[in-house]
C-alpha cells in the first residue's frame, strides 16, 4: 500500500511522535510505501504549556518525514489536503487526541478523500479532552465526520465516539513502547540518576496535569512514607507548580522531584531503578505510561478510571484502586506485602504479549478493508 501518516513525528517530542514513527516502521517492514507528514507548527507558543515542543536529536534516517502541516493556517490545510489528494495514497492514517487539531485535520481529510481512492483511518486516543472547552463538541463533530474508520484503545473512547459517528471502528489496546530500550541493571540506573541503591523507589512519571492526580498521591504519601522508601516524581509541569508546593513541603526528602521532560534515552533508567509505577489518575482514557512500564517489567498501581483497568489487570501485574487518597495509600502499601512485587513482575511476562504494534497495525488494515 501507499500510506501517508499525518500527525506528530520528529522533531516533535513525546509518546505521540513515538507511536506514529513506530507504526510507520511496522508498515515499512511489511513492504508498504510510507510517508509521514508532520507539523511545521503544532501549537502556537502561547498555547503550549511546556518548555519546548521539539527535540534536538537527529531525524531518524529510516523514515521519510516532512514538516508541512501548520495547524493555525487554513490556507496550508487546503494545500496539504490537495497534495495528498493528488498523491492518492490508499490510506491516510491520522492520530487524534485533542479538538484543537480538528479544524486542520478535518479539512485535510475532507480534501484528501475527494480523489475517490484515499480512505482516512484514525487511531484515536481521546474523543472528549481531559480539560473541557466550549469548542470541543463542534470541533469533534467536524473532524470525526471526515474520517472513514477508527481504531480505539479503550471502551470509554468507543462509547464517546458512538455519539458522533457510525463509521466502522475496532478495538486494539495501546501497544507496548519499545523505543526506550531494554531494562538495565538497577545499580546502573541508580548511579545514572544519582539515587541511593539501598533505598526502595516508586515512580510517578509523565507530564504533570491536574487530571493525573499527583495531588492525591502526595497526600497519600504522608501515610505511606517510611525509612528507606522514596517517591520519584519525574515529569514537566503543564500547570502551575506552585499549587503542589505545600504538598511537597512536609514530605521532605522522601520525594525526589525531577521536574523536567525526560529524554527518551533516560526513560530506561527511571523504570529500571524503581519497584513500581503509580498512576493516581482522576480521569483517563488509556495511558501510554502503562505501556512503558510493561516494556520494563515494572509493576503498577493505577486507579479505576477510564480504560486503565482494561490495561492493568487487578492483582495480576499490580493493583487497581479508587482514585482517592485512601485507595492509593492502600494499594501502594499492599505492593510490599508478601511476594507481590515479584509475583507481578513474573506475570507481566505473559500479559505484555497482548500489546504488540503488529496487532495494532493489523486492526488498522482490518478497518481499511471494511471500507472497500
């Protein structure tokens, strides 16, 4: 097939770019012709809460990536849409995660489909965003109505999608990230991060936003902390850090804060140094961070929201708890009872087999075939 992938890719940073690049490699390995069209401008600086949208690493030599999409320029949307229409790929594969992208992506999709050949398939992260705005529903309606078929990663997203469209859609769980390398020896990871190897560590990882519940975990940590146990909070604040300062203060050195975006090359050290990952989310669809944990055989505590219980089976690879201070406290303490951590690590060996990129790409092709 001829495939155009439209969405984040190098030099844009983060899990979304990794997903699109990994899927491109999977299709290339099957003999397909793949181009990635990514952003010349993703977010205006005023709307981007982080410090930087891009990385300074070299572009991957094995991928064809062009920066041609400007999300704020309607003329650009028409130009890109017409370019794809003329190229007539069999499929345009899009990633959708926020209504901000809807005007741009929806216009490109509508124009690209006019050639009578190209089908638009979307691998969708979210329908309703975590932070709601008045524009969400009309923007979603505009984009989702321009897509021929979908692959979703949680039943919550499926239910929300059904409110907008009857287009064919199939489920495939979020694949396991493999681009961060392999687990390293714990002693090496501790040395790299400047940690005391005689301590036990738990990890909160990822961009810090209100819905991710770091405040719940910090309140619970007051009752969890003990001698020789520390919590690592690793991620860039996408909201006011000041609101957390009063929660950090009484916890002292039992919490280690790395308030920065973690480069891909360093991710393995965090997951290799810790006993478990804790995701105390207040709301969720799914989480790419759980798939990083699977890659490094790291047990998890997650909350019973969205699609997280679908990805993290309770008392098999970790615990699913209520999104409350008491719920998180109880689940974290239970990690250290009996041989639970060892049992969860062993069970991950089997459970992680569900989460392959090949399976995800198969589902996308299956949706495409349903459209013929």
